[in-house]
């Protein structure tokens, strides 16, 4: 009980539940049997060592006994000294043999058995009956004359030799008994060893090899992807624990794999949904921004929504927020469908700017989304929700994003249309000012001249004056025709497919050819892009300035310079070496200054006309381009002016 408490791991239950303990016990049993067998063999071998010598010596006692007897009986005279001497040597030899270590080693150290009693009896008989006559002879005593005593000696010697024979026989039996014990112990040890080995082989085969083979097959099955494989070896021993752990692992792997498959399916569905959403947005945005929105574009967007999201028919209705009237610009609903626009529900559709799901009077569910941008709302997108269909949050978000894009496209188109109208009005104003400052004044001048001509024709005395008036009319008409040609050239100016530098070089070549005027061009606008509107206004200002130089300055050289100033503004300068503007102040408006000032105001800039110190005139336009309006003044990254002569 104390041993069990002190060593609980070595209990019988622990031995049954531990394969290692059983294998260790079997190996320990085999080792113990081997040690016992070898120990017994060693002990027997040790105990039988010298037994042969002892038996031989004990057997020699018989011969020595008969030798002493024969010597005693064969001695003729008592005075034979040599016989007594030989008898004394025989007695010493007999006693040495009887007291030898080989014979005494055969005797048991403890206890009183037959071998010891026989040996003691031989010693006692030797001392008491056999040795005295022989010793007397060795001492020179006379032999007994009585033949009966000699016969008695022979009888005593026969009994004595018989005891010696008994001693030898007992010594042989003792040796054979030891050898028999060794044989029995070795046989039992061999049989037990064979049994333990067989039990160990059975234990290893049934409880180690087969479970390991099953675990290896299970591992191979799991390696091939079969997570349903399970091992049946789930005992309490170590391999059973490994089997339970393996089953638990495969079960967890199966659950994890199923969870991963579910996640993969979920992610695949999300990716598919995202792909559909991106596809819908891409095609819709491409249609909305690729061409002006219209019925065809709106119908294509509605069909994409129906096809990709599985919703019902839809309507795009434009109208003011909170208004009671709207216009359905596109719808995929047929004549038999329940169209909300047929029920005069505009106040309900356009009454709010929030996304909502409503149930109409015909019990149809509809999703209404506002079409708006950052500035205003332009209408609504109405989609019919099929019966039993539940909209997910991502679908609502996608439709809201799509409705915002539609609203942005509508707003952009309306702003473009408004800008076109404003640009058209501005161009008409420019044309009106151009006509007023050129052809209108020329026609007014010719009207006055016609009135003068009428008065002169009534008076024959004013015939020379009439001829002068006709000459002035002819010159005025020529000037008006030239101005008309210049206006047509200006109005027909285009910049399609070329940048500002190319357009300016083309303008330089044109004016140089028209008036045999040498014109230089210097541009340093790298890193400062201009918008198309800014480029066209700059080009018109340059052309107007060159036209004034060509028509009024009588110059031989002109120069155009475009550069960036330190504060981020752009300076456009047109210089000439003509007569200057000192005598032309009265005709400044005739030279197009009003138009150039209007273009400068359009660019949020300023224009100045001043005489040059070297002679001639300098027209300067300074404005801040749109790309630099949000930057602080005083930039230090302005590149140096690069001259390019044309």
C-alpha cells in the first residue's frame, strides 16, 4: 500500500494504459531472465569448479589405503627401516590428500549433510582404527604375529575403502546435482524468455505495429485530402492518445476546411458582386460621360441595372425638387406595367432628396433615388422591386452611387449647355463690338459722305467737291471691305489639333507675309499650362495687337513675348518700332482696344498700352492662369525666359 502511494505511476492500471511501460516491462523481464540464467550458471560453475580434482583426489585415497595395507602386510621384518619410512610417507600422503583444499571445498560450509558426515566418519575411522597400526609400523614397532589380526586389518581396510567409495559417490552425486540444478534453471529461464519474447512480439505487433500502420495510412489519406478518415485505435495507451489526437486534428481540419470553403464562397460571391458593381458603374459612367445624356443612354443604363441586379423596370424622371411636375425621359416599362408617371404622383417622387422604398397604391414596391450633384437635384430614378425580393445594403449603395453619377452627368451637361450659351452671348457681344468699332463706324462715315455728296450734286459749282467726296467714299468702302476681311479671318480662327505655340507661330508667319513685317516670338511658359479658353483669348489679343501694328504703326519689326512672372502671373507683350500712339489717341477704339480690354476682363487680368522709350508701342496683357489661382504669390520656381524666334 505504501509502495503504491509512493509510486502511483507503477500501478496495474497505469501498466495496462501505458504501452511504453508494457514494452519496458517485457524488455526488463527478458533482461532479468537472462541475468538470472547467467547468474545461476556462474554460481553453479563457480561451485563445481575443482569438483573433478576433488573426486580424483578422493578416489586416490582408495589406492593409497590399499598401498598402505599392502606395505603393512608385505613387510617381512619389523626392523626394516625402509618399510617404516615408506609407511610414514604413505601416511603423510594419505593425510595430505584427505585434508586437501579440493576435497574440503566440496564440503558444504553450512549445515550437516551426508557428504560431510561421510567425510567426518572417514576422518574418525582413519584416526581411530586405520592409522594406528600403520603409524606404529612407521615408528618401527614390531608387526603383530597373529594372522588373525592381519585378517582383521584387511577387513577394516575393506570397510574403510568402502567409506571412501561412498565419499567419492556422494561427491559425484553432489556435482551432478549442481549441474542438474543449473540445467533446470537454464531451461526454465529459456522457456520463460521464449514466452516473454513471444508476448513481446505479440504486444509489439498488435499494439504498436498495427496502430502505427493505421496512423501512417490515415496520414497518407489526410495528405491526399481525405479529411473524413478516422483511426479506430483510440485506447488509453500512448498510441491510442495519438490516435484520438489525430482524429481530433482531422476533425478540426475538416471544420477549418469547411469554414475556409465557406469563406472562399463568400469572398467569391463578394468579388463577383464587386465585379458586377464595377462593371455596371463602368459601363454606366462610360455611357453617361461618353456622349451627352439622352433617352438612348438612360435606357441602356436602366437595362444594365435590370440585368445585373435583377430588379424590375425603371423610370428616369426629371423635375425640380419639391415640384409637382416631372418628365419621364426614359423608361423600360411597357404599356401594361404600373408606371408611376401615369398616376400623377410627381409631388411624391420629387418631394424629397432622400433614398426611400415606397409602396404605391397598386401595392408595388418601388425604390426612389434622387438624381443630384453638389449643386441641385435634377430628378429621380425609380426602380420597381420584384415581389419577394429583398434589397441588400450593397445594392442600395451601388444604386445610390449610380444615381449620383447620373445626376453629375445631367448637371455637367446642363452646365456645358449653359456655358455654351454664355460663350455664344459673349462671342455675339464681341462680334457686335467688332462690327460697331469697324464696319458700323465706316458705314456711318460713308453715310455722312453720301449726304454731303447729295448736297454737292445739287449745286453745279461744287462739282470738284463732289469728286473729292466720291474719292473719299471709295477709300472708305475699301477700308470697310478690308476690315470685313479681317473680322472674317478673326471669327474663323480655330485651334483644333494644335497648341498655343503652334497657333502663335502660324499667326506670326501670317502677319509677316501680309505686311512684310519681321515678327519675333519668345515663349517661356514651361510648367504653366493654360486652359483652352485662356489660349484662345491670348491668341485673339495677340492677333488684334499685330493687326493694329500692321495697319497703323508703320513698323518694320514687331516682337511677341510670353513669360511667367515671379508671382505666378503670365505676361503677354506685343512690341513694335513704329510711330507710336502719341498722335493716335483719338483712334484707340478704332484699333480694337475695347475688344482687347473685354478679353482681359474675361481672363480676370489687365491690359495696358504704352509707348516704348526706343520708339513704338508696347501692348501688355497680364493675368493669372487658372492653374495658378490657388497658389500663393511669390513663387520661386519660375523658369527663365527662353527665346524662340519664328
